[in-house]
C-alpha cells in the first residue's frame, strides 16, 4: 500500500460554501443501479460469488422498494422541531418504525429463497421467515444502534437490507429542503447514521466536492475535503491507495482519532456506487486494519466480526 502526501487544504479548490448543494436524497432506482454495479464488479473478482449474492440482494431490495406502500412521514410541525433543534427528522435510533418495514423484509426473503444461495444463507433466510416480530424488532434496534457484531453474520445482510429499503423509501419521499445540516457534520442529516464511504464528485458545479454517503438511507451530504468525518480534525490526514490501483479509491485516515473512511473518485470511475464499491474493495480495509486504523463508518451489509 502507498501512502500519499497531503495535497489539498480544507475547502481549497472548492466553490464558496453558500453555493454548494448540501444534500442529495436517494433516487428510487438506487438498488437496481447498485445491483448492476455489483454484477459488473463481480466479474473476475476474487470475491465474485459474494458480490453476485449482494447483487441478488440489491435486486430484492429494489423489488421491496417498488412495492412499498405510502407511509405517513414527519409533518410540518415535526420539520420545524428538527430544524430548531438540529436533529435529523428520520433519526435511525429513535424514529418509531412502521411495522411495514417487516413486509419489505419478507419481500426480500421470498425473493432470496428462490435464488441459488449457499446452504448457510438459505438457512438464515428460512430462520428469518420463522422469526417472531419481537426477534426481528430487536435485531433492527441493534443494527440501527450500530451493534452489528451482535447479529449473526448470516442474518445481518437481510435484516439490514430491509431497514435500508424502509429508510430509502422515507428519505426519497421527502424534499431536500426538509433537512438541515447537523452540528456534527460527519453524521447523516436525514437519519443521523454514520457514512459508509465518501464520494468525490466530478463534472458540473459539484466538480471535486466530497459528499458522504449514508450507510442506512443512502443520502449524500456535503463535507469539505481533507477533514476527518469522525473527529473533524484537519491535521494529520493521510491518504492510502492500493498498489497498482488507478486511484479511484483511497482511504482517508486521521492521526488524531485513528479512524479512516474510504473515498471514491467519480472522475476516475463514473460508474462507482458507494455501497457496492465499498464491498468490492474490502482488501483496502484489510490493509488499513493491518496498519492499526479503524473504519469510521459501517457497511450495514458487511459483518464486522466478533472481535469488535
Ligand atoms: Zn441517512
Ligand atoms: Zn479524526
């Protein structure tokens, strides 16, 4: 792995903050685009089978999203409360979940049941179909609280996928002006979750701007570059790339807090999709782990291991 010198100062080469679009809510075709990207990345990939499994899961997520009923969402009074208090409207940890998210889960499970899955995954699907409402709600609480290591590695991707569908459904049903920047700029202004990765955009008015991509609702919000998304330090920021890579992905690490986040550069690969490309570059995570660095945000579809 190669460590790159710091090349930009925070905010340098960026357009004035007032003119920057602060938020992109997710599109309704998010999961089908993710499925296509995963399939593309799976070709010749050492983790090809795993990426194909994830592309099937993303297709099932798209089906669940397409079938989602209209839900009641925060009313204008709740919008005003969130604005005044600087809290996310659809806070992952406190939003009263509509039980319909479990209908989305069953759509996903039914779809995956007929896919050619390995035995362990088939067993997990069957187990989740039999699980009680209480068990599923408890798993959801844990996932949304960031306690991924407490969930079985086989069950995590299915339940997390259903929660993503529910939050993407809600986020994509609202308008961007319903949301305000949070004081803690490294957290999603829509649902308060950590980002799974950052995207450096290319072209148009967003050329060179960094957006963080939410691990739950897939919203993307602006954050200046060369700034740690965890502790907001602008000192001791370093970039790591894999040898022989074209620089389309880098890990941005922070000496202050020891966390890192991956950044994907759309200028190097315009097909990049944050969640898919994150899962296809786990080698970089392994190397960062060897360097003693800790991931700054989860990928909800990937189990972090029991040791954490
Ligand atoms: Zn979010
Ligand atoms: Zn930091």
